[in-house]
């Protein structure tokens, strides 16, 4: 009974988390929100198809923008002249 309780929920082939922009469209039905909702659903659906969640995709984007180097101390804790 509890075997698949941690798996994500799918509607047909699309992860339910990818349908979150459609909820915004149903709350505020305008043409521009439909375009944004369809584009967001396609982007999130593509990420789900690649096996990525939104936090993982955000971390990958951060590494692409900033770089993979992670210093041991944050910048505000480093001493200026030591």
C-alpha cells in the first residue's frame, strides 16, 4: 500500500508540479496568463522529462552563472588584510 508513496504524481505523462502555472491561469483567465502558463508548463515539463526538479535546476543554473568554486568562508567573514 505504501510502496509508491514517495514517487511524484503524474497526470498522463506530465509531472503535476509542472502544471502549477496552469493554476495561475485558472485563477486569472487572460490571454497573456495563458501564454505564460503554457510556456511555464513546457519548461517545467522539459525539466521533469530530464529528471530534474526545480531546486536542482536552480542549482545547476547557479553553477553555470557563478561557477563551481565554493570558498570555505563567505565573503563577509574573510579578513581584508590578513
